[in-house]
């Protein structure tokens, strides 16, 4: 399995950052507005989360593949 490089991602590079980004994205609009979190920032963060999740899912699928391959021996 090729090594994944999360550091190439913008903003969300690990699980903790993903959780914090999700909380900002999912916050009620009034809270986001009060904190000065713009819609453009929210949209960018959603894209960053999707890229992180895509990479993380590929990693999990790779691990499952290796585990299942080993089981068949």
C-alpha cells in the first residue's frame, strides 16, 4: 500500500483537525456569523474535509485489503 501524505492537504491533516473543522462547519448560522466565520471559509473547509475523508477512507480500504488478503493464506 503506498504511503499517504496527509501533509499535502490544506487545513485538515489529521483526525483532531477534522473534528474541529466539522464543528465549525456544522455550527448554527448565528454562531458562525457571531464568530466572523464567512460562508466562503465554510465552503473551503467543507472541501478540505471531503479531501481528508477521501484520503482517510482510501487508507482504511487499504488496511482492510491487506487484512483480508492475509486471511486467505
